């Protein structure tokens, strides 16, 4: 109950920050709130795999970047009248772009998960990183869509009754998707699938003896987490008006994982708290010194050593099992 109140307060604070910044005419801070929503959404995807499924993936930037490239390629061909692979035309419809981003990430995650989930521990971490780096270098060596220079997005996607080019509207759309994903994760995790996923993480042998194979359960969670990260990547690319291989790099995977750890691994709103702190440090301390990551490292070290539940754990207390 207390964690629910803290989670609602964090979401309310993010919404109030965005609306307040718009009321004051501070467009930069409205876009900053939208950035928090986008990276929190990516963290929510990783949290589903890491926090609830016990899958320490160091390659979720691949799915984040694929979502971004799906948005960028759709906008590019909507602008030039071409088609992806000579078959799929461009579009500026937001729902279609979101679906394309989620499908691209999910289709990539399916074979990656099938192979990676046959390993455990550090081997799982390294194989997800290896797959992500393969996709990263493919994007660099593919000049049709910018190569290492990246791909500018000349057309903003459209949504009925919404002006997506307006910073406030885009923030509200991003925030609404974040809330929808968090509520969806809460519903799924409270159902039988959530119980099976928890047991697959804690005791896969016991789950198997109950007649449920752990691999399909873990694979479903892995693919779903990738699709959420792909959706976040599409929004992030739209926000910046640009997509580049940097969205696919292992540095981005590390940032998403840091966000989850800061907020609280396995805490539903942990990615929201982590994203708010991460973006605040990047903006405030980054404005003072280019070595702001050093302060982030100290805070992360403190969380790991003294607040294993992250910010949510510090505010709401430990998880109660009973």
C-alpha cells in the first residue's frame, strides 16, 4: 500500500513538473519531462526482464535502438515517398509507428531470447551484450539509413486530436503510455503469469514439476520487455528528431540498467524514480562539469551498498512477503 502511494506520488510529480513548466513557458523543461517519461519507459521494459524475471540483460539498447530506427525509417520514407525493403511504405501515423517499433524489437528479441535463455549468469549477460553489439555494428555499416552519422527525422508522427509537434502534447502522450505500460505490467504480474514468472526466477525446477516449462515463461517476459523498450526508443527518437547508432550502444544498455538499479530492481515504479534522478543529475551536475558521471557513480555505489531496494525501497520500505 505504501509503495503504491509512493509510486502515484512520483508519477504525479512528473506530471506536475511537465504541466508547471508549460504554464511558465519553459519549453526546455517540458521536453526534459518527456525525456524522463521515455527513459522511464525503457527502464520499465528492462525491469520486467531483470526485476521480475531475473534476466540480467545487458543488450536492451538493441531493442531501444531498433524502436528508434523503426520511427526514423518510417518518417524517412514518408518524407521521400520510398519504402523499406521496397515493400513497406513510410508513415507518420503514431499508432502504426509504435506498432512497427514494438514488432521490430519483439522479432529481434525472439531468437535472441531463445538462444540466450539456454545460458545463465554471466554467460547470459555476455551473450545479450554480444547480440546487441552485432546490431550496433550492423547499423554503423548500413549507409542507406545514415550509417554512423545517424538518421534525421524530418516529419513528426501524427495522432488524431493531438498535435505531436507541440511539446506539451508529446509529453502527455509519452506520460500516458508510461502509465499504461506500468498498469499493464501490474495487471500481468498479478495474474497467473506473474506467479509463474516469479517461480521461474526463484525455482525453475519446482515450476517444471508443476507442469509449466520455465523457458516459454521467461521468453514471453523477455520479448514483452523488448517490445516495451522498442516503444520507448520510438518515442525517444521522435523527441530528439534524430536516431543514431548511439541508441544501440552498450553505453545505452548501461544507462537503462543504472536507471532500474537506482529506482529499485523489481519495484514497479522503480524506473520512474531512477529516470527522474538520472536525468536530474545529467542536467544539473552536467551543467557544472562534464564529469557528472562520477557523482552518478558515487550515488549508484551508495544505492548498491546501503539501499538495495533503490529509491523506491528507501521511500516505501522493503518488499513484504506474506
